[in-house]
C-alpha cells in the first residue's frame, strides 16, 4: 500500500485531496496542517499538526511517517499579504520548500509541489510548461524560488502549476472567486469586476485529480493542471450570474489599476493543458460543469 502525505490538508485543495484519497483502497493517506484537523471525516484520518516553516518538525514528521509521496499544497497564497509581509512569505513559500525537499530526499519520497500562474508576467496566454517565468509580485517571486529549489535539489519531483482555484468545502478558511461572485450577485447590489485579467479557472476537484494522477504515475517534471476554459474575470462573473439566474446588469467592469491592490496581478495567464492530458490522462470539468458540482455541494451543506 502506497503511503501519501499531504501538507496544507485544511485548505481547499487539501480537503479535496482527502476526499479523493479516502476513496482509494490501495493508498494510505496522512494529512498534515497547522493546528487541528478541519476535515469532517477526521476520525478516518492519520493526522499530524505540522508547521512547514519549522525545519525540525518537517524532518521529524517525514522521517517518522516515511511516506512514498508528499503532495505539498501548503503555502502563503494571499497575494497582497505576501507583498506586505515578505519575511512571512519567504518562510512559507521558499524556506519551507527547501525543508520539504531535504526531508523527501532523505527518505526517498516523491515530491509533488504545487505552483502557480503568478510566476508569469501576464504579457500573453494561455501558456505551455515551456513559457519563461517573470513574476510581477512578491508572491510570484516566492513561488518561482520554490520551483527553482525543487528543480535544483529534489531527487524525485513533479511541479504542478495551477490557476485561480475555486470550489467549496464544509469548513472554508477563505473564499474564492466563484463563491465571492455568487455571494455578491445574490445580494443584488452593484459589484465591480476587472475586465483586463484572463485565466483558466480550476475546479478544486480537478486539481486534486491532477495531484493524484501525478502521484499514482510517479510523474516527473512540470505540468500545467488547470481548467480548460479561457475567460476574462468579468466573463467568469457573468457566467456565474447566468448559471444561477442572477441579474447581470449589476456587474460593472473596471480596470485592474483602479483597485489600488498592494501586489500586481498578471493580466493574461491561463494554461494549455495538453501535456497533462496526454501524459497523465488529466481531463478537467468544463466551467459550467464545475459550477454544477459547486451548486450540488452548497445545497448539501
């Protein structure tokens, strides 16, 4: 039985990975996150409280568990917070990656590292795995440095890059674009949405599937794991409105630079996912099918 350890198991992706791995009889899952386990089926889990910024803790837990594979989802992902707390960002997105690489190398574990489209400058898209990184934000730089550590030092790795992850779990630590849009549209008060950013939004279940496929096949190298529908953020919000039958006339489009955000966002990203489709058998939901899944899950809450 293959032993798989997940970091960041309390996050959206982490919880979806738990859901998926609980259905796999031939895998033993070990969930780790900082603090108490928030998954509703916590009694079925092996769980460790793990602070990824503590090198000794990382070494201790991995040497004790000795997983065959580590899926490293934990990171500081609040883009503006990374801009204002560079030290905290480096600790979680750079230093912690080195600790994870070293600990995986010491026990011969396969490392699957989650990265982001924000390592690119957004001058064009959608992008292949060969596109040249050039981050606009400190978050983007920190994630690129994390990738570089994996590429240079990891003995057995896959890097999975993703885009604008959305979905719902029973205990949400933070919202995401689809839930924000639905909540804002539901209130029927005018909302402002950027019209100059383009992405391939990713259903959390699809990203979890991409992680599983990479783990199950011992994948090596860099893979784009995202949705397949390329759209503007304003189009995304309009499609959310259409799906739930909300009034689209309350959506007002604005330019990104009017938001005065601490960190710059890349204008155009989105991913070409042909490599993951061909090599891993990855096939994501359409955006509307993803919304339908979110709708069913919200109704079950």
